[in-house]
């Protein structure tokens, strides 16, 4: 009988350990990626956004005319301008924010890894605390600027660097049709032109002012 009790107890301990492990894995998989700090004329999918709403993998947020949105992604922050849309996706190391339309500004933080997708370009901060801005101009043109730190922009392996206090207008031109094609992917050549960060940043300065609590009430 004592041996049976010991065996039963061991089985129960093992089952409890499995249950705890599964619960932790499930919690991690369903953990929110971010939280709405404050917003106006903004939507989560087709539902108006409320401050404090949690955002999960695959969620899309958008703003209407004269709308704006501020999102906390851990210690990092993202601001979304008017008539803009952004989707969030979990990565192996952190969060990918995909700018679908419009404009956004971001401020990174240590311990909150971020990367950004705009059109067919992947934008990565080289320092965790880098800050910058992105805008979709047309279906083949975007702008990227750094206000702090350095960013890299990768289009089909063509990697460009955006140094602090610089901004670029980038146009995606169809690649040579003779180039080898990868199934399910389009190939582009990146046309890269430096622009004024001051002019590019003016829009975001207005957005940042509107997002301050004193202007939201």
C-alpha cells in the first residue's frame, strides 16, 4: 500500500507540473503585445477604440480624418497619425509593427524589441532606444527618418542605413524581370533620395502635440 501511495503521489506531481507548463505557455502565447494609451477617432478593426484596450497578435488599428492614436508596446511607444492604419505581429524577439497606410512615429526602449514593416521594406533600429518616423506616400513610395539613433532599411537584401537626424524618400521600382524570382514574393529595386528631416518631422510634431493629455480633453 505505501508503494501505491508513493506512485500515485508521483503521478499527481508530474501531472501538476505538465499543467503548470501548459498554462504558462498558453498565457505567453495569448499575452497582449501592447495597450492603447490614448486615442481619438480611432478604431480597433471595426470597433471604436477605448483607452486602455489591450492589443494582441494580428490586431489592426486605424485612425480617421483628424484622428490620432498612441500605443504602448512595453516601454516603447508608437504614435499613429490621421488616416493611418497599423497592424501588430509577434516575432521571435519582440513585436513587428506594419504600417499599412498613413504615418507613424516611434520611440524605442531597452527590453522592448521592435521592428517595422512599411510596404516591402523591413525597418530595424540598430539601438533599442532609437526613435524615428515612417510614412506611406504611395503604393510604391515611403519615407523614413531617424530622430535618435540609427535605422536600417532592408528591401530584398538591399540594406540602407538611416543615420540620426536624416530622412529619406524611398521608391520601390520593379526589378529586372530576368532576375531570379522567389515564389510568392515581388522583387524591387530601392531608389533612395535624401530629404529634409525638418519638413518631414513637422507633421509628426503636430501629431505629438495633439496627443498630449492637455489636448485630448
